[in-house]
C-alpha cells in the first residue's frame, strides 16, 4: 500500500488546528489594523463594512460571518402605472396624424425632355436633355463628346 494522496486532497492531516493564544503584541497590532480598516472603509463610503473590534478579530482569523441583510417585504406585481386623466389637451390636435402624412408621388412635369444617355468617363452615365435653344439635344451631346476626348 502506498502513502500517496487521493486526487483533490492537499494533505493527509485531517485534525483541526488549535487556536493560537492572543499575545499583547498581536492585540496591539490588531487594534491598529482595526482602526486603519474602519478608516479606509469610511473613506471609500463602504460604511456597511465598518466592524467592531471583536468582529474584526473574527474576520482576520477567518471565522467572521457577515450579518444577513433583511428585506422589508417581498416584491409583488402592482400592475402598470396608468394615467388618471384620459384627456390631455396638449396632445389632441385637429390632424392627429399630421407629421406622418403620405409623401406625394413624383410626376414628370414635361419641362425638360430627356434625349438620351451619354458616357462621360469610365462608364459614368450622364443624361442628355434637350434645351429651349437646342430642340434635339445635339449641342449638349457634342459638348460631352468633346470633354470625353480631351
């Protein structure tokens, strides 16, 4: 039989250790540390962690059990918060859906006549319109052709 540890165990010793006696030097050091602990907890606004000296000694030795926070009453569903007044004068308007009117569809007015589409540069398509002085749009088309070649 081997004396190796079972997996997960860190020691073969299962006895509880004896508590050490409180010496005068250790008592003074704990009192100083207790004051510093409380001062620090007040400084960081953690007033619930301020302890008495006896609680601090238990805390340092690992025996401190924090007080359970009590709740005053259990939470219950109270329903939705409804408005008491049904009529709100600032809300009621003549046209209740005025900001959400349907957009008017775009219609061609006939002012400009599209003659065709010209290529300006590297497949850049440009519309060619007929003007008042140029009825068939050849003037604008020749300008685009000259710009393309230059």
